[in-house]
C-alpha cells in the first residue's frame, strides 16, 4: 500500500481531476451517475478550487492526485464521501484516506451527524465501511440510486 496524505486542491491537479471526472467507472455512483463532459468537468474543477471542501488524496512520493475524501455540504446535509481514480482501486487507499480524514474531523463535532450513503451495487465501498467498522442503518435512495446509509464509528488509532 502506497503512503498517502490529504491536502488542498491545486491548479496543477487539473489533468488528474479531469481523468477522474470523465471516467464512467468512477462516476457510476457519483452525481449524475455518468462521466462528465469536458465543460462539466471544467466547471466542477473551477468550483472545487473556489470552494474547497473534500481533501485531495495524494501520493506521498510524487504528490499525485489519487482522488478526494472528506465532508461536503450537500442539500443542507454534511455528506462524508470519497472517490478515487480507477487505476488506484483495490489498493487500500480509500480505507487509509477515510481514516486520515476522520482523524482530522472527529474533533470538530458529532461524527454521527454525518451522512454516508453507499449504493447497494458498490461492493468496494461496502468493504471499506466494513473495514472501518461503520454500521449499516436504513435503506434509502440518493440521486435515484438504491443503497444504505451508514453511521461512522470514530477512529481510535491510525493503524
């Protein structure tokens, strides 16, 4: 597992962000459920630079953007989430990034107040939730996708 850290988005991350947002596999469970057009991806990037919310997941060695993780306010609710470039799936990066993000935010308030939605078809994210000890709560829908809401369990240590 490669070492990662969390940082703010930078202009030089644009090429990696465009790859992320225009990958149909990545976008399957996000937003509109499909890859974004060039114009939509550019708008997303510009907005993310202006109003930074989730942190960039970056590789320690080369500082490359691997994805995003953290909390973003959506429709008046604080949503915890993460997404990675598909070339980095299956390497334990999502679990590691969630641990780092939760360590950063757990002192700010009640983690139970955060919404975490995982689609029924998103087996990889269900695995991350299980590794982190998150508790499955109620079934629901988000952006027309069936899934479940999870409760975050506070991080005890960075193991």
